[in-house]
C-alpha cells in the first residue's frame, strides 16, 4: 500500500503526474474543482499510472483541498 501527498492542479491543459523533490507528487487534471470532478479525475489518473483499479485509490485527507493524502493499493 502506498500513501502519498499530492497537490492537484485542476483545469490544466493536460493530465500528468510529476514527482517533486520533497517526495510528494504534483497532479494536473483537466477537470474543474467543482462537484468532486477534479477528485474523480485524480483517482482515474492515479489508477492508470499505478495500474490498479479505481476502487483501490482512496483520498484519505483533503477532499476539498488542493493538497491531498492519497492511499493506493
């Protein structure tokens, strides 16, 4: 199981996931930060990147914040 802090940038031009020097991640998603759409896009992005089903990705903290603690696995 992986736990990581991720900073999300909604309404980005392209979707990508980058590791930062601090051991955290920066995720860019196209979806807006309203009605949970950016969270859904983040879960899809992480599931694809780590080759796990979407049900294995969970936002532990920061559901309404740009900085989130995510559990994968």
